[in-house]
C-alpha cells in the first residue's frame, strides 16, 4: 500500500510540475523547443515512473530506518537551504557548503569532504561561468 501512496504522490507532483511548465512565458527570441521542453520531459518521466509504481507495487517494501530517514531529511534541508541562500551568498560559497556536506554524508572524511566541496564549486564555476559564459549567482565576494 505504501508504494501506491508514494506513486500517487509522485503522479500528483508530476502533474503539478507539468502545469507549472505551461506557465513559463516564451520570449520572442527562443529556440524551436523553447524553455518548456525540458520541464515537460522531466514531468513526463516522473508521471510514467509513478504510474509504474502504482500499477506494480513491491509486495514486501523495505522502508529505511529512522536514522536513514533523518539523513535523507537533512540532505533535503541542505538542498532547500542551498536554493534559499544562493542569491545572497553566491554560487561558489553555497555550492562549496552543499557539496561538502553531501560528500561527508556519502562517506568522505570531513577534511576530504571540505576539499571536495571547494574543488567541485570552483570546477563548476570555471566550466559554466568562465568557459561557457553563463551567468551564475554572485555573492558578496563578487563570484
């Protein structure tokens, strides 16, 4: 029964996501697909996956322990905080903190996680901002 509830929630989320994609305004300068194509694809994949979960549920689902659910909740909280603080503190700082925390929770030592987070943030910044010329959120330090 829990799989069907989860699948139903996923299907509702897919419907909401696709509906939000229809609200994206098109500019007069856009590519043939437009900005709506990718959100429609993601929403469609989520809807199909959710329908499969509803129609073919696991007979004996294994739910994670409370400690594992807490870790999942903390990772979700870090990603929400990342989105909230991105404009204020900038891409590099927020990405370094989020990547460091997630690296640590995936099994790295704290020192290795901090180094990995910094390298991930700087690497992504170099590729997307300096090489590709995309605009990323600037923090109080100018990057």
